[in-house]
């Protein structure tokens, strides 16, 4: 089961993530912020307010928005 174990805000709507299998890299969520629960994340300051939710094993925001770790993993851009 894929889990997010570390996350850091980088810029704009880009977050660096590390997963429990050791994979790490960036995800750009700019094009994923549609829908009622994700709409507040279009505010850059609110977007930065994510935390690593230990229960859900992924990033989450104060309004309850989150992305499945498997989805984030599929979007991972690894830099050599």
C-alpha cells in the first residue's frame, strides 16, 4: 500500500513528496483543483496550508480536501 511519508511545499501548486517505498519527486496539482472541496485550494495561501495526515497517509487540507496517495504517486515527477 502506497503512503505519503513526507511532503514539502515548493512553489505555486507544486509539492515535493516522499513515499513509503522510497520514491520521491514533485507533483503539480494546478490542474486538479476543480470541484467543491478542491475550490478553496485555488487560493495559494490556503493551498500551502496542507499537512501530512497520519490516519489517511496522504496530504490533506483544513477543509477536508485530500488526494489519494495512489493518485499522487501516479503523478510523481522524479528528478535525477
